[in-house]
């Protein structure tokens, strides 16, 4: 009886060790990004964990640059505070779409919609410019969609 139990226990251990971790599959993701002086936004999207981690780093860098007034967009620092400040905090949704190439502003919902395929593949410099354009568009400066 002990031998049978030991054989079953060893067999169970062998099968348990052969489980492969699941592949990095796309799934719904959500995270709050804090940037600048007490600014934050909730970011949502549907992508793999590795894509998500990369996108969050790039978006945080772009939002910090905007909050610090970096770049050539007029009034980007104050406009960033207006879009993401307390009481008016806009959210960012990353969507797979062909409706727009970079971004779209959904003013009634207080959202900046970013094309997820663009964001995943964008360089940091280009994303920083597009995020600044979207922020200014949220304040009525420039195009509400690109």
C-alpha cells in the first residue's frame, strides 16, 4: 500500500511540474498613472502583459513631459492640469481602431482615446508629441481627432 501511494505521489509531482505557464495573451488591463504635481489618470486597454508594461512606461513619460510643460505645444503644462486635475480628471482608453490613427477626444465622457496599435509601436518622442496634441485638443486647442 505504501509503494502504491509513493508511486502515485511521484506521478502527481511529475505531472504538476510539467505545467507550462500560460502564453502572454491579450486581456483587459487597467492602471492608474500618477504624474506631475498630483495629477493622475486611469488607463484602460486590451493587450498582453508585456505590451501593457511597455505602454504604461511610455504614457507615464509622455504625461510627465506634458505636465512639466516640455515640448512646443502652447500652454501644455496648464492644459495638462486642466485635463487631469482634481475634479475634472480625464481617463485614457487604448482602443484597437481604424476610426483614427493617433487619438480622439471624447469630451462628454472626459476621455482621451488613443489608438492602441499606434501607442504600442510609437517611439517615445512621437508619443509624447501626440499626447500633448490630445491634451491641448481636450482644452479646445487643435484638432479633436488625428
